[in-house]
């Protein structure tokens, strides 16, 4: 008969310690902020760090941060899709033909410039120009990610002095051996 030992979760104080320690990397201060007595925190904070559940939780926090920092395939595809779907009309505010102010922050904006010229009367003429990223390049990247149009080929040696042949049957192997024997005899 086996007895299932259920591992107890971290206490609220231990969880707080993990959060404060992960943020500050100062075990003593993390223990105090988590609610441990200052005397205990100063003398025994290394025990908290050696606790396997606490160490595992801090490791989980680090892994979560790393995963959030790296764009997964879905996020990369979403961003490329935004680039290829971007349209200049999306950047015009309301009824007036003016470009929106947040255009410089948009990922599809490849280049943005503002040029001011003046009329003979001295009135300013402000010209805003935007260039969007190439949607064809975004499509090509998406196609690479999805392997659309990719041809699965065996690598071919560029050295014409070497011939690599993969054989799948005993009959083909014996034919190759005979051919190799003839080639070796002529050398």
C-alpha cells in the first residue's frame, strides 16, 4: 500500500519572500519585507534560499520572465501579419487628411519625415511623409516560417569529384559495388 504524500505549497510568507528576493536579490531585505522577524531574516535567510520549494519557485519566476522576453512563433507571425496588412489609410486621422501622431511608434512605419516649406507670403506648408515596410518581405518571411513553397531536397555535393549515392536495397548495393569495382580498375 502506497501512501501519497502531497507536497505542501509555499506559505504566503514564503511566496512573498520569493517575489521580493526575485525583485531585489537581497535575501535579508526580502525576508523582512515578507514578514519574517528582522533577527530571523538576518541570521537565517540562507536557509530560506536553500529550501528546495523556494529555490524551485524562484527558478520558475526566472523561466517565466525569459519566456515573456522571447517572442514565440505565434507572436512573430502576428507581427509579420500586421506589417503586411498595414495600409496608409490606417494612419489618417478623421476627416482631415493628416497623419496620426502615433505613426512613429507603429511597427509598419519604415520611415517618417516632416518637412516644412514656406509660401511667398511666409505661410508654412507642413508635409508629412510615411513609408511603410514592404508587405512582400513580410509575406516571404511568413512563407519561410510556414515552409510554403519549400522544396525538401537532399543536399548535393558541389564537388563533382565526389558522388554520394544512398541505396535502399541489396540489389542496388550490389550494382553500386560493381560500378565502384569498374571505376577502381580503370584508375
